[in-house]
C-alpha cells in the first residue's frame, strides 16, 4: 500500500477551481444560485462548470476510461460541491447512480459506450420508484415484455426521479416476470434518443421543499421499444444489481450530507463570532453558545468518521457493505439534520431568513439537506436492512469475526486503497461487521497506549464505556424475534443505537490508525462524549467540557475553512 498523494492533489486542485467560480456573476456565485432556487430553476450553468472541471470522469471507473479508482476521492469532490450548493451536487452526482448498474453488470462494450457518453457530458438518471409504491421495489408495476422482432417493450410510469427530464439516458427497473419476486425484475439502460416519438413522456417537475431547482419529475413509457442491448446484465438480475449498486451510492450520499454540515456549521460559527449579545460581546463567548457549537462540531466529526470509513470499506471490506452502507446512509444524514436543527435554535430568527438576507444561506441549507435522508433509501429503509441482519451481526460480534487487514485499510485514510472488486459485493454480510467486532481490540490498544500517555486516560475510560454499551446492545439484538413484515418498534431503536456505536468505533479506529502516535486526542474525546450522550450513557460534566475545546477548534479556524478530521489526522508524506 502506498500513500495516496495524488488523491490530495486532485481534491485540492478541484476545490481551488470551485472557489474561483464563486465570485459575483460566476457559475457558483451564492447570489446567483439563491436566485435560481427562488425561481425553482435548474442550475444549468453550475452543472456545466462541473462538467468543464472534469467531474464526470470521476463517475467512470478507470478500467472504462475514466478517473474513478478511489471512492474516497469522489466523496471529497462531491463534499466540496455540497459545501457550496446542495442542489448542484445532487443534480450532478445523480449520474453515478444512473451509471453504476452498468459498471456492476460487467459487460465491457456497454460499459465503454456509457463511459464515453458520460465523459462527453451526458446526464444519466436512475428510475426505480413509482407513484404508489415508493421504496418497495418488488411492488413495481412498470413492465418490460419481449418484442416480437427482438428487443423489449416498456410500459408504465416511474415517479420522483432526479434528472428524469434532463437525462439522455435512464436506467429503468422493470418487471419482466408477472409473478414478480426478487428474480422477477430486470434493468434497462434506456436511450431517449432511440425511442420512437410518442412512446415516452416526462410529467411536469414536482415542486419540492428543498433543492427546489433540481429536476425532480418522472418518466412514463408507452410501449417504448428498446433494443436487446439495452438490457443490463441478465433477465431477472435487476433487483440484485440495484441493491448492490445502492451499497455504493448510499455510502457516497454521505458526501452531500457532510458538505451541507460543513456549510451550516461554518455559517453558524461566523454568526456567533460576529453577532453581539445584549452586553455587546459576541455570542460565541456565551458558555451555552460555545457548548452548542462544540456539540455540533462533535456531531459533524462523528458523521465524518462514519463516512470516511464506510467509503474506504467499499474497497477493503466490500463483502460487509450491506451493513456499512446502511449505517452510513441512516446515520450521517440523520446526524447532520440534528446538527442543523441544533444550530437553527442558536441562530434564532436569523436561521429562517430568506436568501436576500446576509444570513439567508442557512435556511436554504436547512431545506436542501432534508432530502438527502430520503435519497437512495430513507433511514427507515436502511434501518430495516440492519434489523434483517441482526442475528448474523450479533453472532459475528460474539465470535469476534474480524477482517483485520480490511479493517486496518478502511481506517487508514491516507493510504491508497486496494482496487474495488465489484464481485465481492453481496446482498447480505456473511461475516458480520469487522468495525464493531474489532472494537474490543481497539479499546485494548487505546488502554495500552494510555499506560505511556497520561492524556489518554480519559478517552480510554470513555472507550471502555462504549465497549460495554456495544456488548449490551448486541445481546439485545440477538434476543429480537419477529415474523416477516412485523418488525417491533424497539428493533428500530436498537438499529439507531447500532449506528451510534459504529460511528464511535469509526472515530476510535481512525484515531488509532490514521494519526501519529502523539496525535491530538481532543477530537476523539469529543466524539466519544457525543456518542455516549446520544446513547443515553452517563457522561460527567468534566468529561463533557471537551466540547468547549471543540468549539475552540471551530471558532479559531482560518477564514473560509472548515473543521475536518482529515486536517486532524496525519498528513501524507
């Protein structure tokens, strides 16, 4: 394994380029984007600027002629865009979801053709959901039947589809067996330009609470004939392919949440530092305001730890992604929603002002982020996926099943990951979750280090309490019993606690693997305090005081910068 210096260079160059486009009247100017949002207008110039910056190449794997060989790079690029505007990020990044099924199917020539279209700027959409069935893919009524002269005939409507109108290519999940079931659906890459006139229509754009300018609409197919080579994979493989694809895209959704969290936290910190209280001193000097900012910072760092480890696990713990993707997609958006709500109370009425006000960007960020928790499966859907795997997760934890090499790689953020192996993706994890099964060893290592570093006594004690809570959680998970489609409410509470334990474990593993031996422990203490508090575990006042130190990291950061774990971990040499 080698240090991933090219990754840093790619991200830094792209981030600097984006910054140059935020000036007045340019494609990523906040005022221009706010005006488009008020008008429910699509940010076409901004998306075109991302095309010109080369972002579409990072949606295409290197083996097909693109630049995607590290999902961590894609995450950082989309996070950088999301810090500026979430509508732009969601609109542009959706092309990867539209394309990923073709990458996973493994047929070289269709993948090459699609790669060329994407790098030339083609937009690709993914049409899964339907008006009356939502996330229940197995209830889908769009059908595909073999045509008499070859190819397929598609009928039915997909709805609430991002970029359905703008996209030239649409990946469509359709029923190919009247009986349905897991093997009753197939995927088709539909090229609108090849459809006969009148065989498809796109309904009007759906007004949305957030990302108002995004193209959220649908596509209705009326006996639309597609050629035989439009089929992705084999007939009946559609659900399997799309579930594996969602392991990837759900994980990468963390990038958009983290970017929105970065933006909201920076806006709130700048407000608190510059807005005077009744006595004329900045709000940031008030103890309760400082504590609020510190807890919000801890929440962001926990979410970032979860996203960083999950996206690297795509490469190194690929067979466990049915668990880790569900954790990342359920936890990270929910944590950022909670962070924004906390900051909204701090800003008071200033957090609700419109885009014409100097503080109006916060209200837009709050609205826009609400939808990320719904994209590619809601928190409820992802927690259901975790609950389904409770028995094997509890068994894997009890037996200490750990892929030690994969875990070390997933938690070493500046090491180039191994090549992604799509064939290793599975519908369910057969081994459990190395992240939590490896927690006892991680806590033991932290305790051992604490024998030689006095400042590690406090985090070691916090980590020990986390380990105890995690053990009790797995015992409760093992005891859950329920018939199909009758999941008890307490199981969802356990799933939410499971996410918290995973987030805290991510932070601990990252601190152990990702930083120097004498690295600063403040952020780890803050993450553990935040996780234990959210778990309902007792935390002493003197332990919680570390949150004030995290507020200091936020308030003392250089102008225009953000608080990130990547700055706290060891820099590549």
